[in-house]
C-alpha cells in the first residue's frame, strides 16, 4: 500500500496501523474502500473459515466411523475361509459359512469366536484352554431365541469323537485397542454317539 485509502496521501515506508496524515485506521479504511464483504490484507476471509470448519467436521465424522467399525464392528480386519458342515444329531443339518472372527480375549479365554453373517446364523468357537486342553463349541444356526437372541443351542465337540481334530490358535505381533490379533485353523472330522457327523476346514487370520 503506497497511499492512504481515505485521504489519498502517500504513506512513508514501513508498517503503519494508522495513517500519519489523517489518522485513519488503514485496515478499516481499505476494507471500506473495497466494499461490503471485503476484508483487509492479512485477515482470513469468513468464507474460507467456514469451508475449513466444514472440512474439519467431515474428517472427524470419517475418523469416528472408522474407529466405530473396527472397535464395535463384526471383526474389523479379520478374515475367515472355509466352512463347517453338520448332519444328524446332536447338531442337526446345516452348513455354516463364516463371515468374521473375534478374539476370545474379549471374553477372557484363549481362542476365537467365528461368526456367521447375522445374529442368528450361528458360531464356531475353537478354544485352547490351559487346564482343559483343546475344545470346540458350536452355536447351532437358527437356534437363538427371540427377542434378544442371547439364548442359543450350544454343543461341545470333544476330541474323542473325532478322527481328525486339528486346532491351532497363535498370537500375532499386532495389537489393536489392546486386543492381540490371533491366527489359526480348525479341521474336524467327527462322528457323535447319536449318529450325527461334523466336518470343518476353517482358516482364520487377524481375529480381533
């Protein structure tokens, strides 16, 4: 700026807040000369502030959504392959297709919970208990009682009923929200005293 916007006199070199000739506030005088809605040099436009605020809110919602998915979602970064097939008693006839898995650390046991797609689509729970050894619990699909679907038919599969009972659960080096991610596999070929059978070949990774 070389002239005062109010009195038009030349301004000496240097930074001045007020005109040495007429005493006008140079920032206010410049804004007035530029018309309504204008702002002085060095000030941040209101429109820019508004855009930054909107962007900040959007980023916050995105971050919260990602955190919610990984913490409360149905297995944020887990992966499960394979299936569990049952026929006859005591399990019934069904093919369980897994969707995700969660670490048993959430429920104070060493193992994983392999979940179906929906709340009543069943679950397979491989457990490696220090005292009791390896075991598998099965929540039978479609057996959970309304309204809360918390009471379900559960069957324990014991190694003595299986000619193949391979269960491996290992800790990874990755921790998410204080939960150590787990990898492993489950392979079963079982025949029960009631006459039914169960076969499984499941591989799970990054169960959280």
